[in-house]
C-alpha cells in the first residue's frame, strides 16, 4: 500500500471541469470555497497584484469584493455543456457513469483482497517479529547462523566492514532499542522531547495488527508495549487507524479517523502538560495563595490523542483558513506517522536502530525538496542565497 494515504473529508466524487477546484487541499476543499487565481495571459501575475488594498478607494475595494464573490460562486457549477448535448448523447454519458460504478466496485474488491494479503503475510512474519523481540530483550541468545547472515548483510552494505565472530553469543539485551529507532525517524525525531525519552526508554516492542475482516471499517492498529515505569499505568498504548469502507477516487483506501488509548498518567507525570505555580490575591481579604496550573505542551505522547477531522460544515459555520490549515497539517502528520510505523519502522526496525534507514528517508525527502531547474539555470549556476 502507498505510504501516502489520502485523508477522508466527506463524500468523494469524480473530478469534472464543473466541480474540480483549481487548488487541492484534502480538508479545506470540502469545507471552504476554493480560491480563484487572477485571470491573466499565460497565468502570469498581473503587474498590480501586490497592490496594497489599503491604497484602494472605497469603490475599488467594493468592486473587487463583488468580482471575487461572483468568480467564487462560479466554481463548482456546470458550464452548461453537458446539458446542451442531445438527449441520446446525455444518456450515453449517464451510461458511462454506470460503467464507472462497476469499475469502482471491482477496484474496491481488489483493494480489499490486497488488504487480506497483507494480513496473511503479517501472520507469516509474526514468528520473526517474536524472534526479534527475544533478541532485543535478551531473553534468547543469537544463533551463529543469524550472526553470520547479519555479517554478510553488513559486508554487502560496506565492503570494509569487519565481520564479528559467528559463534553463538551470550544473551545480551539491546538497551533503548525502540527509543533509538524512533529517534532515527525523520518525522518522529521532531516530536520526541527529552522528557519523553525517559518514558520511551521503557518501550519494549511495537506491534502491528489489522482489524478483523468483519469490522465495520477496515484499518490497522499499532501497539506500543511498555515495561512497568514511573510515568503511566498502561502496559499497552494503542493507536488505531480506520479507513473508509470504499476506496477513494485514486483507487487507494482513504483514512477516516484515528483512535488512541487514554493514558493513565501517574501523579505529576503527565508528559503532555507542563505545570506552573501562580500567585493569586483575594480581592476581598487581600490574602494571597499559590495555585498550580497545567498547560498543554509538545510531547510524543500527544500521538495517542489524535486530531479529529471536522464534520461537514455549512457556509454559515465555516472554519477560517488558518484553523483549516493548522488542522490539515496535524492530520497529515498524524496519518503519515501511522503509515510510516506500519510500512517502515516496524518491518525494518533494525535499519532505524542502526541509522541505515536514514539515508533512504533523506533521499526521499530531498527529492520532494528540489524543483526542476528553470531554463535560466541550465548552465548549472545557482542564485546566491540571500
């Protein structure tokens, strides 16, 4: 499955010239009117597009608002072309929609069967995951065969690598294995704080499971297994990701929502909050007292309190652009981390522990960060940084 899974936001319909916004935003597209760019030759910005609105006259500002409102109202409305076709041609158009419905049903069946195949191979991998956990925890010793296979893999990556003796080793636990692996993930490293590290040192395993086939919605669950610790009572913290029942327009599953375990924090150990002491004065008696107040703070453990996609809203109850953008970023990060745990970190935990996976993650990130060169830069010269 793709590592970039779309996010659900209301009904999904096929894009047409009549209903396709000019910009794509997974959440905002369903909640607010799409913006319409300035109309100019070859889509070049108008000379006065940066004109300060404050310098406009009242009449100009009113006219601009009127024009923008009219243009926004046109987006999503039929151009009249389909309606102008002869009735028999329009029936053919409707028939094609009927054929597409059957194609969509087959695509949905295909993705469901792919999901069942993933479940099958996860079951085949479980003995290997159990073996991995036994070596990490030190409850079992590594065999000579396993050490030899690992040495050969290291030599393949680095011809200068010096192999270790391949005789059986004494059981030895790998300290902070999962904390190190998570910190070596580009996205997770940004949300794991030093305070979080104390709790994550007690993380002994991360497991993947799929929801049963008879569940109302397909999906998967990531389980974080902890040893007894000073921070919370839970032995297991789960994060469940639900897909919509039907696949999306691109033919992939669409995320519906995520559900996290409620963490039972021990007294004064909540890592998602910071506490501060404030002094308050009684207006009547003039006496003072100290009050302890909590405020939210950044923490990896906010991962188990996922953002909630907004319900469908009307024009009278729209979220503003900043709220939508902030919510969209949070949802995208949450879903991407879940997908990366499922597709990358759990299957290749040793590569994240050693840092090998970093070179591949960085390569993927670099590809996204660079744009194609313009004709002016074909000589290989780059503009100086400001």
